[in-house]
């Protein structure tokens, strides 16, 4: 099913506040630049269950990662919001030989 929890992993880097990353997967294909991709989302929360980051990857069979988007938290007085901090999209899987 779309959005199914595939696994979780704690991060003990900060002993005062353990982070938890959760990986979610989708089975409905998404087309990006002609590639049929499956979406995976890794969300990370802190010890107070505040969302602190997210990485969205779109993977095509036989090609690999076609798009990756990283989101980072920016705490404001209205709560925690994620903002896009990085993205990259594959435009071609053709290898040019010289």
C-alpha cells in the first residue's frame, strides 16, 4: 500500500535527544522525465516528536535514483516547518562516449 512504514532506525548521536528515522514506501508509480519511479520517504523526528528532516527519493528499476529532494526544519514561533534544502533530478540515462 502507498505510504507503508518499511522500517525505523534510532540515531543516538545526541544522548540527550534521540532521533528516530522512519522509512515509508509507495507502490503507485510516479513518472519523472520519462522514468517510471517508486517514491520512498525518510522522515526524521527528534525526542519531542518534532519533524526535523525528510528525504524523498524516486527510484526507477534498472536506473536507480532519478530524483532526490532533501527537506530541513526551520523552527518558528508557529511550529516546525520543512523547507527544501537540496534537490537533484536525472535528465538522461544515456552515457556519452568520446
